[in-house]
């Protein structure tokens, strides 16, 4: 929005003649339009890429018929979905049935508002940007539950209940690992978080307190993967169990909206992971930040986000799906303890003041302590595993 | 949660329930017949408490095609195309059992050349069938890619079948007393290539990608445990029985087609990742069996090259009209012991009665027993691990 306002003031006489509220409203509308365009056209690309990646992994070609290399396939599919009749089964709750996909799309879309594409290209630089993304992400849960309930279908209801349980559970480790970053950056503003990581690869939060933030990144990535309902956490729409989960009864454009929301959420989650841990729009080498005087921050952010989106797709076409109880086990007994532990350790490392003579002895002590903790945790886990194996052996015998 | 999970099973209550049996927190979920992973048109009624399944009742018969009645109205060779349609994933094995039964009735002994080709075809079919079984099992659990990899390799086997007899799914190949076509020139080399590629590429890839996957193990290893006693009492056969640790294989126990001449192991479930007889074990048995089948094929190909070539239709009767009598013959089809009971009345050219003893049917009968107290996702894992083909259950 800043960039747009600056653009407006370049027009001669704009600042004198147009009142401030009008130019802010106009900038907001243009920014929203840009985000909306990006969001609605993005999935056309993601779906094509996903199909091609799936084809590559499964030893086949993927779409090849429509256009060169099947490039127009997703466009054709989109047009088909837009023109298809949206079927309303007789027993659905009509109002909620329509509102639900809108809510899901809204929830996914609003995350875009705070994504920083460059120091100036950001729809709104909120002070609580990180918090906002998480909060607005939960909005789609409401939509999913509404969809499941309004469909008046047992499979849809199962899907809705699963997704509610899943998203609520996985939000906690996601937030906890996000707090690690927020503590390091000292701000919830995404702009400030990226600003802290500027100046090259080595400044990324991923490498800070070396193994710790890598773990935090993995926790965050796993949790957001689950929040996007992607394999191996795609149980709300597990097609082999629940037919299509919460969108079993949807067709035509409403189905397309769920699809749109899913891919948008995937992008937003990946972009958030990139912003929090991979330097956001900051280039890995400072020299590559600008090309010919232009800031190519948006390219860097999108490239990083797409790299993570690729990992999402890679996992999807490789892994089987977890069961509901195993899913909860991963969230509450694996990810949450790890992220809580990270908060304590990183918080401790941050609060120890640097020593006077310049050499951070206390940091080294912190390293040692955390290494010891790690060893302790690892041995505990190994012992638990051995115990478990023995139990199984005895059960068999 | 309810008491139903620990309640001892009696035969009367194990099959049905009344509407009063459904508790206030429970719901009946009808899974199928149009459901993506019931492997055909199976319908299962589940009493669920949230994600937990208290009872499951399978309903079969959606694919009933009057197979046995049809058989009474066509002549003996005319039944063979119908047998192909029983277990349409493994047609070669189906017609083999029927051909063996009628040969017993007519007292025909096919030449060793024919028997060897039958063994090769049956074992190729076993690999192809287990490819589908293991692949779809992975797909049931959400792993899509292994399925397509396995289907790619099944395709090569189907190509060989097509090359031999012109059909890719329903072959009408094992005739009474012989075969419909001799194997084409270069058949041995093509089969050797398939076996070599299977051993070198497909099998290790499958184990790496799917079987060794931690999530796959977690999903299957402690689910659907069929004890040795239960497996025997429900007459499970084939990989379902061997998954429970019983090393019983008709190819060893009652060899037919000269199976006694081949060296192969009978893989049994080992309870590697959990209790013995779990879904993982049944699936693991199938995976290892593919490898053993490849071994048998290599030996049979060696044998085929040494054997004198005979006309494969030499002993096919012009008009099959057996004397009055009845016979039961069975073979180890990919899904278990497939038995044919054929009654001839001595006057007609069509059988008086053909009764099929289906391995999938018996597997399905044990289903409700292990489907208690599991989760909805486990129901899918269970159906897949029994590897039922509804065409054979409903007939």
C-alpha cells in the first residue's frame, strides 16, 4: 500500500486535490484487487505444476493434450468448473451451504493482506502481522465445519469434525514455533521479522542457534502442512475413507472455491514459513536483491514459497496418510513438547546478556546445556522405543 | 466407547443387530456400495461412535451375476469364460482351477509342456494380481504413487498375456486338457526380462517407498489382528492365512501342475512390527510372495526350454461329456484356495452343478470379527488387507 500511495503522489496535483482518506481507500482497493488476482490466478499455476510433478513422480506425463505440454489444461478445467451446475442436494441447509465456501475462501485470502513482498509491497503492515495470519487462518475452520454440517451428509460431517480437530490441534505447535521467531525478532510485524534477516543467507533465522531454529522450522512447516490439509495430514478429505470429506456434496463453482482456498492456503503457509525462517523477500546474497535498480524482493519471496510448495507436493505424492489418533499424537505429544522446549531454550539463550570481554561464554554454556538436553531427550526416546519393541516382542511370544 | 468391543462374540449376534442396539452417541454409517475404497461394490454398515467403529456388518451381493446358474446351462468348456469373470484381477488362476476339476472328471492328464506353461501363467498372474492388491492397499492408505508404479509393471505382464492369447483381462486361456494358444516365439525371453526387472527394480522400489514407510507401518502393524486360531476357524486361505503365521500353501500341500518340481518358499507373517496376523503381515506375505513367484517363473522357464514342444490343444476333448460323477478340485489362486465342485449327471454336455469355494468370501466372513473397536480409517485398511475382489464373492 505504501508503494501505491507513493505511486499516487507521483501524479501531479494528486496530494493537493485528493483527500487522504480517498487515496488510502483507493490504494486499499487496488491492493486488494492485486491480491485477489494473484490468489485466483495462482492456483491455475499450482494445479498445473502439481499435476506435472505427480506425473513425474509416477512415471507418466501428466497433462499433455490441451495446449503445448498441456499448459492450458488447468485453464480448461477452471472454465469447466465455472460453468458446471452447482448442485444443491435436497436436504442441505441452503444458506450455510453457500456461505461455507465463501468463508473458507475469505479466510485463505485474507492471509495475503500482511504478506510482505518487499519493504513497500505489502497490503498492510500490521504490528501484529504474524498473529493476524494465524488468527485469520482459523476462519476457514469455521467454513469447513459449516460446509460439513450444511451438507447433511455423514461423510461430510466426519470430514468437518476431523478438520476442526486437526486445525485446532496443529495451530498450537505452529504458534509456538512462530513465537521462537517472534522472540528473536522482537516484533510481531512481518516487515520487522524480514528486516532482521536481511543481508544474506547467514542472517536467516533458520541458522540462528543452529540446530534449534531448524527444528522450529520443521515444526512450523509440519504444522502448517497439517493446517492446509495436505498429505500426510489430509484426513479431513481422505478420499479413500471419507469419499471427499467436507466437500463431498459440493460441485461446480462452490467446489472450485474449496479448491482455490486449499491452494491459496498452501501458498500463504509456505510464504509465512519463508518469511519467518528463510528471510522472506531478502535475497540469499545481498547483491541479488536488486536488478537494474529494481527491488526484486517479490520474486525472492515467491521463489522461496514455491520451493516450499514443491515440498508440499512432493510429500503428497510420496507418503501415506496418518490415522486420526496418530495425527493427534503427532500434534500433542511430539510437536508441542518440542516447540515448548524450543521456546524455553531460545528464550534462555536470548535473555543471557553478552559478557563484557566480548566472548559469549554464556552462549557457549547455553549451547552445552541445550546439547545435554538434546542428548537426554534422545536417550529417553531411544529407551522408550526399546521398551516398546520389547512389549511388542513379548506380545507376539 | 462401549462394551461391545470386549464383549465375547457369539455367532448369532456377530451378524446382525437391532435398532435398539444403537446407543445414544452412536450412528450408523453406510460405507458403500459406491465408495472409493471398498474394492468393488461392497457395502459395510458400521455402528460408529465418532471415529470409533463398534460393529461392522458387510453386505454382499451387489455384483451377483448368477455364475453358478449360468454354468448349468452352458457346456463344460463354455464355463471357462465365466470363471475368468470371478476374480477379474486374476483370471488365469480362476480358469486353472476349473480346468483341473473337469480334467479330473474326464481323467485327462495334460502334458508336462502344458502344465509348465500353466504354472508360468499362474505365477505371472499372481505377480500381476499382487501388484494390484499391494498397490491399491497403498492407495487406500493415501499413498498414490506406489500404485501407479506397480500398475506400470503389471502392464508388462498383461502385454505378455495379450501377446499369448489376445486378451488383457479375461483370457479364456486354460482350456480343459490344454490351452487355447501355445506361447509365442520369444516368450521365454520376454518373461525373463519381466522377472529380471521385477527383481531388480520393482520389488526394491516397492519395499523402499511403501512397505518400509514409517507411516505405512504405523497404519497397518497393530490393526486387524487375526490370530492363528481365528484364521483357521474362519477358513481364511492364501496370504490371509499365511499372514497369521500358518504355512499352508496348496502348491506345497497338494501340488498340482507339477508344482512339486519347483523350489520356492512359503512366506508367512512374522509379526515384525506388531502382533502376528496384522494387516501389515498379510500385506507383507503378498509382497514376499511376488518374489517367490518370480523364482518359480525362472525355474519354469528353464524347464520349458528343455521340454519337448507338444500341441497344446492335443488333449482338448472335442465334446466334453463326462460320466456321472462329482469332483472337487482346488488351486492356489492369488487370493487363496479357489475350489470348484463340479457334478456331472452323465447325460448332458453341461454340468449338473458347479459350486465355487471362494477365498474372498471366507475372508469377508471374518471381517466383522476383526472390525470391532477399530477406527473408520482402519476399516479401509482392513478391507484392503484381506484383498477381497467382489466379483469372486458375489459370483
